[in-house]
């Protein structure tokens, strides 16, 4: 039993024999592609750098700085690695770097070729001159502009501006552009000091000092469109953390110009750090500006409150409510005591006045008390009056009322009393006025004391507002000073760990690239062969015969290299010999298409049968259409077969071989082949009928009913599965058919 799913070695060998040329052909193409790739791509160099996006050494300072203006968080913000990678690879950051490094202009040293940028052009990294674009004027992008330095300090500009060329007026990433309405050819010569200006290009040439220009030296520069250039650089960048959760990023890229790529990555990191620091500075500056606005408001508020406080104190004569209350109480007590004292004195002086003005004689007059008299003059007068009264009393005791001495004392008493009364009246008037003033002052103090609660409330409200705004003003002043210090000492928490540097050797390696392309060529050729293998529709071995075909395969005969082309098969002969025991004698040999294999198998069987002593008859059934409408190639094949049959007749086997040639036309016109086969069956052990191919003639189908067995020849590598299936469909009811595979493949 043949395993249909097993790998068919014979089929593989057939594919290799007939399609081997694919391997060298594909390898040649692969080598050509490798050489083209090496020439176009060239060697590239890998550049790497590392950048820390959050400096952990500032974490402590950052924690303290978080306390500065809650919500501002100038220094201690959370760092998201993905966001930082996005910021580094943003088109704006890359474009700013390219613009700062003047990379948006690519300068080449022209090689000998037709005008344009050729494969031999070499990019110049440090030229002795610079192209300075005039900002705000149109610039044709992605157009090779040739600069030729001539004698007499002149230069020549040559360029071809195609229709539809983009004309940018700015190198910004989002700059708008116009398009060239027509094709324009530029060829103009100018002085080195003159800038070039037109509707398509606007630039000037800046030469380095003390660097002479070589006459007739040609250079080519291209103004790159900023967005596409930035996208190219971004696509070439690879950025990732050194490990998960790390704040250190590894930045790498590759370029055929390693120094240019090193400068770019260093510049990119510098731009990123500067933008990060600028962002923090802008936040600090906006914070300071906000504090200044709050300070202005606080100053205005304080001025208003100070004016209100000044007006309140001015109107209420209050500086300190507690001291004012204490002063008023002290004044009230003092005045109250003064009032009492004045009242006593006034009552005393009124008593004194009443006493002195009492009607009666002098001898009835009593001494006046000096208690409570604080006025020394009055006290002296009263004492003097009392002394006169005492003296009169002594004289009156010993003298008559008409005594001149007594009258003299009385006169003196009257004078003294009058002096005392005048003095008392004066003091009494003064004390009365003083008492009235004291009472008025007491009334006023009482009013002020009554007003103290409302004044205290108003003053407290004013002082509270003043205190709050004064504290806010002091706080804002302190924070503004801190913000200024923070701004002055602001540093970025992004630091470069490793500057850009070369990593490893140049790639791709030419030998490695050749090996890769050779391997790709081999894989491609093997893929082609495999495709040929799985799509092959021809029968190579028994395993290629569809399973629904029930005819047995008798043998697979290898290809014979000898010139006589004799194909012998012991298996086939033994099978026929076995069937001959059951009366199987008439055997047909047929194929789908004309083939020499039918003759080779027939000659081999004839030789084997005769060698084994069998009597053999050969009937050559020819097609009646073979010389009329068939294709020339098939006609030639049939002529070869007929000649080979004739050769069979002419060999030494002819003496022991009965050969008969019958055409299908003769059979159709009444020459009964049945009678011929019957006679040959009786007189021979085997009758071999050599029939024309099934696809060229119906002869086989006409004689099939007279046959005992059919050997169906399958040509390995030539017979298609579809043809065999079609033949099987026409003869599927006939079980007396066996397949013989002829391995000519």
C-alpha cells in the first residue's frame, strides 16, 4: 500500500531535474540585488545615548518645593515615561533641533555627472560656507540647487523648479506653503555679497573668514521640507527604558553619517532638556506674575483699610480701644472725685458766706472754722478774723460798748470780714465754674463710655480686615521672594547620562549582506520548487495516482538508457502469465498520448515471452486518422512508432513472432478482427495488440470488447492526472486493466 501523504522522493527528484535552473537564476538575481543594496544603502552606524528623565537626587528638594504654593508644583511633578518619550519624539522637538543645527539644509559636494544629485555626491557636514535662508520669503523645497563658485568673487545658481513644487515661507513644522504654477529653470550669477532673491528661492551665502573659495567648485544644496524631514528622523529613532519602570531612556538610531547622527541626538537631548526647563521657568514666571497681581490687589485693599482706620480714629479719637476705655474710666474717677471735692468746698464756702453775712451785732459773731480751706490767703484772713473776734471778746469783757478800743476792734473786724467775704465769694465763684466744667466733662466721658461697644466693634472689624490683608501681603511678599529665588536657581531634573556615541561596527556588513541575500535566494528558489512540487499536475510515481482510480499498478519500470529502448518487467510478465491460466490471452497495450514507451514495453514483453517459450502474436492496430488532421508533432511520433514496429519485425525475433497490421478503417469496413483474434488465440499463448493512443483514435474503444486484459501505460512526468482521470471515467467499468508506469522522467 502506497502512503499518499508521504514525501515523494521521486517527485522531488523530478522537480529538481526539470527546474534546477531556478536555483542559479534566483541566486544571480539575489547577488545583483545585494550589490544594488550595498551601493544604494551603504554602511550604517548605530548611535546610542542614555537620558534620565527624572533626577532622583532632587527628590528631597522636590518634596520641600512641593510646599511652595500648593497647586503650582514647579519642581516636583509626576513623570510618565510614555509621555516623556512622546515629548522627545514629537515633531516640534525634532524640528526645533534640526532648525537649530541647520540640518534642514543638506549640502553636497557635486561629483562629475549631469546636473542633479547623483550617487557619487557626498554630503558635507562642516562646509566652509553656510546657506542662510531669508525668513518670510518663498523657498522651493526638495529641489537640488547647484552653487558654483566662480572667479572674481562671484557664484552661479542653477536649479530646475518643477510645476507643483512646494514653496514654504517658514521652516516651522506647521508652515503653510504655495505651489509653483509653472516649470522654471534658474541660471543666475551674482556677487558673493549679494543675496539671491526671486519668487522661488531666497538665500544668502555666508563664508567663513580666511577661507578662500576655489574657482569652478560645484556644490548642491537641498532645502528639506521640515515636516517630512522631522518624520524621517523620528522614524529612525528608537527610544525605550533600559528596563521596565526605569526613568533612564536608551536613545538609538542609525545613519551612514555617524558624526551627524551623534550631533543630532546630542542636540535632541539638549533641546528636550531646554524645553523642559523653559516650561518650568514659564510656570515660575506665571506664578510670579500672578503673585504680583495679588500684591497689587492687597496694596489697594490695605490702603483703603488704612484710610478707614485713620478716619475712624480721627472721628472717635481712639487709638487703642483698651487704653481708651482705661483712660476714660480713670478720667471719670478723677473727675468724679474732683466733683465731690468741689461740692464740699462750695458747700463750705456757702456756709462761710452765710455765717459771715448773718445779720446781728458784731458781739454775737462767732469764730469761723478754717477746716477745708486750702487757699492760704483765705485761711490767713479767716485766722486773722477769728483772732480779732477773740480779742474783742476779751476787751468787751472789761470795757463798755462805747469804748474807743472796742470800737476800733469792731472796725477792724468789719474790715476783716469784708475781706474774707470778698475772698470767699471769689473762690466760690471759681469753684462753681470749675464744678460746672467738671460735670460737663463727666457727661462727655459718660457719652464716650456709652459709645465704646459700637466703636470697639467697628474698630475690631477694621483692624481684622487690616490684619488679614496685611498678613496676606506679607505672605505674598515672602512667596514672591521664594519664587524669584526658585526661578534663579531652577535646574532641570532631566540629565544626560551618556552622550551619543558609536556602538559596534558598521552595518550591514557586506559579507553578511551577501550571505543574507544568498540565503534569501536559496529560500526563494526552494519556495519556487516547493510551489512547483505542490502544483505539479503530472504523475511521477504511484502515489500521484488518485485514490478513486481502482486500477492496480502492476509495475514501475525504470528509464532505459540503451538505444534500442527495451523495457522489461518481470512483474508484468508474471501477472500476465498468471492471468493466462484463466484464459487471458489477448492483451492490449495502450497509452493516453502517442509514446515510444508502448513500443519499448511491447518489445520487452515479446522478448520475455519468446525467451520463456511462449508463442506470441503481435497485432498492430493503426489509426485511420493519423495522416489527415493531427498535429505535426504527434504525426512524427506515430511515424517513429511505426518505424520501431517495423524494426521489431526485422529483428531476429521475427522468425518466432506472428505480426499482423490492421487499420481501424479496415475493421470498420467488414474485415472482422474478431475472427483474427480468435484464430490467433487458438494458435498462440499470448496475443499482444498494440493500439493507438486514446486521445488520438477510437480504435481501442472499437476492439475493447474483444480484449481479455489491457496494459495502460502511464508516462512518468508526462501523463497528467486530469488525463488519467478522464480515461478512467471512460473505462471505469472495465476491471481488466492494469497500470504500468514508465519512468522516463
